[in-house]
C-alpha cells in the first residue's frame, strides 16, 4: 500500500474496499436468496396447479350437480305432469263419456252425493294427488282464475304470476323457489290444457264459454320441499362457475407465465404478481406442453358438461371425462413440480457454492485487513506505548522507532523520536546544570527552552550573587579579623592600664568607630598620664612642703623666737600647701573626670564591640542565608531533574 497516504486515507480506502466487497458479497447472496425465493415461489405456484386442477373439476361438477337438482326436479315434475295429462285424457275419454251416456252423476265431491257419482277429471286428479302427498312436503293441485270449483282459485301472487306466464307459454314449466316457515320450497306450475274433446265440451257446458282442445283450463301447482336449511338451499340454487373460472384463469396465467415468461400470479385473486423468466429446461418445457394440451382437453369437457342436457348421455360422459382429465392434469402438474424441483436443487447447489466462495473471499480480505491493521497500526502503537511507559518510569535510554511511512503512525513515530532527542537533551542539560556548566548550548525550543533559559539566567545571576556574597563574606571576615585584632589589642592596653601599666600604647587609629575609639583611648591615656604626672608632681611638692612644715615645727619648738618671724612664712607656706592641696584636689577631680570619660569611652567601646558583634552575627546570618539559597537552588535543580524525568 502507498506509504505516502495518510492513515485516514488508508483507513477510508481499506474500509471502502471492504464495504465494496461486503456489498458485492451481499448483493451476490441477496441475488442468490432472491433466486432461491423465486425458485421456491415457482415451485409453490406449480404445486398450486395440482390443487387448481382438482378445484376446477370439483367446481365444474359441483356447479353441475347443484343446477342438476333443480333441473332434475323440473324434469321429474314434467314427467309427472305428462302422466297426469295422459291419465286425465284417458279418464275423460274412457270414463266420463260412458258415464254421461248412462246418465251417471259426475260430482266434485262424489262421497257427499246420495247417489252413485264419479268425480270430475280434475277432482279425480286432486283426490289422487292428496292421497299421494299425504304425510309429505309435497302437494299437487289444479287452480284457475275462473275455476269450476270456487275453492280452487288463484290464492297467492306466485299463483297469479305463474298463471300469467303459462297463459302465454303453455308448453313451459314455470318454477320458483321461495321461503316459507323457515324452509325453502320450490313451486312448479304447468298449464292444465283441454286434452280431449270431452274435456273441452264439459267445460263449455259448465262455464257457458266455448273451449277447444288445447285451450288452457287452469294451471297445475306442484309444491315440494327443496331444503330444510334455507342458507344451504340458496347456496345450491346460486351455484355458479365463479370458483371454476377463477381457478381456470389462475391455472392458465400460471402456465403461460412459466412457459413464455411474464407476470406470475402469486394469489388466487391475481392481485399480486411477480415477473418470472420463461423456463428454458427442455424436460420442463415438454411437460408444460403436455399440461397445456391436457388443460385444453379438460376445459372442453367442462364446456360439454355445461351445454348438455342434465342426466343425458353427453352430460354423463362429460362428467366422467372431467374426473379423468382432472386427475391426469393433476398428475402432469405433479411431474412438472418434480422436474422444476430438480432444477431448483441444482440452483440451490450453485447458490451454496456462490455463497461459500463469496464468504471465503470476504474472510480472506478481512484477514488481510486485520493483518495490515495489526502490522501497520496496532504493532507501532504497541511499541510506542511500551517505550513511552519506560520513559514515564524515567528510563530515557530507549531506541528510536523506525519511520516506515508518512501517515499518522509514521508522524507519531517521528514525533516520538524528536521527543526522545529532546528528553535526552533535557537530561543532559539538567546534568550540566547540576554540574554548574551553564554555558553549553542545546537545541531546545518552545516553552521548555524558554524555561531552561530563564532558569540558567537565574542560576548565572545566582552564581554572580554567590561570588559577590563570597567576596563580601571574605571582606567581612577580614574586617572582623582586623576588628577582632584591634579590639583584642585595645582590651590588652585597657587591661594593662587597669593593672597599672600605662606603658603600653594603643596602636589602633582610623576614621571608623574602632579607629575613633582607639584615638579616644590614646587621647584618654595621654591625658591620664599627664594628669597622673601632675598628681605625682603635686604629691612630691606636698611631701616636700610637709617635710618643710615638719622641720619648721621642729625648728619652732627649738626656736621660739624665730616662730613669730616665721609665722608669716608658715602662713605663706600653709597657703601654698593649701593651694597645692587644692591643685591636687583639682587634678584629682580632673583625673576623676578623665576616668569618667575613659569609662564612658570604654562603655562606648563595649557598645561598639556589641554593635560589631551584631554586625558579625548579621554577616553570619547572611552567610547562612546564602548557603540556604544555594541549598534551595540545589533542590530546585533536583526538582527540574524530576520534571525532566
């Protein structure tokens, strides 16, 4: 695969190809399933032909049977009517005519007559029919619009309708089915004609109206039960060829569609159709031709049945032929189903092979896609995850990942390699920083480079500050040592002075506090020495004066004479002594003042020493603060190292 494509483009290409393969495989499978469904539909439809062949035979025979019952009743009534006509004619000719010749009474109710009498022909017919129909739902009567017997007139609308019809068509049989008392009856009417001359002349004499042979005298009414179940009876009477016609149309349309191709009816209502190609198999087409021929023969027999007289020989022959043809048509349809089933099985085998092949191709492609993804995506990501995990643990000694493509995975590997280089540079720079090497250059970029640059700048500034601090500390140390020496020297001089040794000289001078204090001590000791010298000198003078006084007193004791002359001298001497004492006292006060000043200077020296000690403590604190900052800097360096990790 092209390594210059992005991972997105590769994935789109792979999945597009996979979708195409799946689509093609799905299309093949759906086509195969559709073909299998088509074979199944055709097989089911051809199997339906077997049922239709029987349904057509049943419907045709059932319709014929339903119609034949009423027709049979009409035929039987017609035969009975002819019998009655013959019987009446014979009775009139052979009985009534001789009776009239012997003047025997003819009566409508012979049993009610007091003399022997014979019934009229119509009366005889009614009497016989009443005896025949007793206990049955069957009756026969003769009625008329102008009857000889007033009780035998037209009673119902059906009677009137039948009389009107037969008056115009006396040779026909009028029949009608009607419902009465929850049952279904059939009423049949025939014309009651004057069959012989005697019958016509009799009616002429009775009614006063001329009747000829063949004239209608009334109508004969035949009433019989058709069905106890009204619905069942009506279904028999309303039987038609609808079921047969539907089955015939579906059978013919199916046969045409399968043979020539076209719309195949999927339901008996022919509302749902399915286009199918023509069957090309030779065996199947031969069987279709046989079925077509037998179907034509079958429909011909049905036509013969429907057009023949009920119960006639052609009618019965057509019934038998329909049964035989229907069974033969079913057998041929079954054979066609078997032939097509073999074709469908072959198609199923081909479909299975196609599905297996497409599934294998899809499986191979899926394996290739999985292998490619595992090799090109999953493996690099796994390697990257592994090395990143090691880096996260602080191990930067990892190998670089190979960059074998320019897609996102390759870019990710390149980015990782760049990051690894950067991390290594960070570690190296952190180590250099830890070692104090701040001048080495690295190729870091972005915020990290800015942060390192800022940190290095701060460290450099810290180094400069540390150097200055060290210099200041050294300077302060030297100053402290010098100060300590000066203070120690002055303390030694002061201590020697305290012990009475004023020979030691203060060698500390300068403009600073210690120098000024040294200068003050020099002046103090100088003045102190001068004062002490003056005191000593005054003391010597006082001692000499005292000695002189003592000598004078002694001389006074020995020389009284000289006392008077010497009083003034003594007084003068005493005054001098007094002045010397005053001077000694003044010098003593001056010494005391200088001592106080020296004490104050000493106190100032002590304060200065305490101030110096405080300064030295501050210098020490600064040293400690500097050391702490250096330690903090080391900690920050460690923290930076941890961040780098």
